[in-house]
């Protein structure tokens, strides 16, 4: 490789090897980590473990798909985690069994599940509108705009959560038809079955891939992220596109929050805390550039899986949670450094 040897039509050189290692450094590091984990604990190499990892990745992937739009325009969304918590609290507060002693709404009839889902998602959509309006109308940096909205959402969610007779008690007694959204097992004859969250996440991924790659809206997102001034000259409606980005992201956070609440069959006002940081990290590790205009869906899926494998795998071999945070931090720092390095070269 170092001597640039031609094999057929393929040229291998030290430069190409370095490029390959740079572009795939995180994935190679993940593979090395998996090998180490398997060496320490061979039981990690099981179909059941893989299905568990995919289940835990599902809601995180939906949230990351929402936040990737904001990163593609060289922005961010710090309100994502609080929207997840808001959706979880709203949906579960309406979906408690009649016999549960501490009902959020003691006199509320047993509503259809779709009502709670729509209420939770609409609430997140409204905050998505607020995010988009602050960024698009006032040209406010997304970091500041979404930070302000994050604080507002948490305050509003906490006030709602503290309403009597609940008085800030964890919401429990969730109806089985609601929890089935996140706990149902499909094809139980196949290694005990796999969670319904997996096909939901896959379907969401396909839809978002289509939106980003096959619609005018998706092309406008990349255009604004690549060069905003050129996009304006080309006739792109920047205001409408940015509004659409944050509204779509809010809807995805709402769906992720509902599914997370259904998976755990409960909620508190602290649900979703820090989820936005994990989602941003997963996107960056997956190749979404912080400078905007660069990023693919398959990279986001890879990034989410990487962080889930790290968390699950390290827990599997009983690594201290403190060390898990250190390892995640190192990976994030390395991923951003590689991203900035590639951008400088371009």
C-alpha cells in the first residue's frame, strides 16, 4: 500500500489508506470495542443481544432523525429532550387505568389511544413552530433560540406535572393498550420475538430518507446548509424551509416521547433530559457536519447504533457508568475533530 501498487483498476497508496482510516475511524474503533467486549464476555455475540440493542436504539433514532435537520442547516436544537419529556407526560396523563388510585385526571373517561398521541405530538409541534419562528423571523442563532424554548418547555411541563391531584408524582398505572405501543413483541417464535419499536423506527427512517433525498424541501435543507446566500439567490424560501425543519423535528420528538413513555409505561417531567445531546453526538459521529450541508441518513443510523452498542456493551461487561461517560466523551471529541479536519481540507 505504501509503495502505490496498482491491482487491476484499483490504486492502493498510503494516501488512500489514510483517507479510508480517517473516514471510518469511528466505525473501526467501534468494531475494535465490540471485539474486546466479545473477548471478555462471549455471550455478547447473541441474536437476543442484537435485538435488545436495536430496541434501545429505536426511539433514540427517531429523535436523532428530527435533530439532524437542524444540524444540516448548521444549527442545533437543545429543546429536543424536553419535548420528549413533554410528550411523555401529556400522553401518559391521559392513558391511566380507571382503577389506578392516583389518576392525573380522576374523572376523565377512557379515551382512545390516538387522542393522547395526537395531543402529545401537537404540543411538540407548537413548540417546534416557536423554535422555527425565532430562528427564521429574527435570524436568532438556533443555539440561543432552542435553549430559551428548552427552558420554557421544562417550566411548562413541570407546571402541568404539578397539577393537583398529581402534585409531581410519577405517572403510573398506564393502560395496556397504550403501553403496547412500546412493549409489543412481534414474531415471538424468533428468539423470543422483537419489539414493535424496531419496525416503527425503520418506517420512520425510510420516510425521512425520502423527504431529505426525493423532495424539494429536502434539497432546500441541504442548499441552506451548504450556502445560505446562494440558496436565497436561487429562489429558496428560507423562512418556510426553516419553519418546516423545526416543525418536522418537533413532530418527531413528540412521536419519540410517546413511544418512550409506552416502552417504560410511565413518565415524569424529567423524561428526555439530555436526549438532545446524545442525538447530536450520534449525528456528528454518523457524519453529519456541524458546518451544515453534509450528512446522510445511513450515517445517522450508524451513529445511533454506535452509542447504543457502547452503552449496552459496557454495561454488559459491568464497566462503571462513570467510565462509560468518559468513553462517550472521548468518542464525541474525536468525531468532531475528524469532522473539522475534513472540512478544513475541503
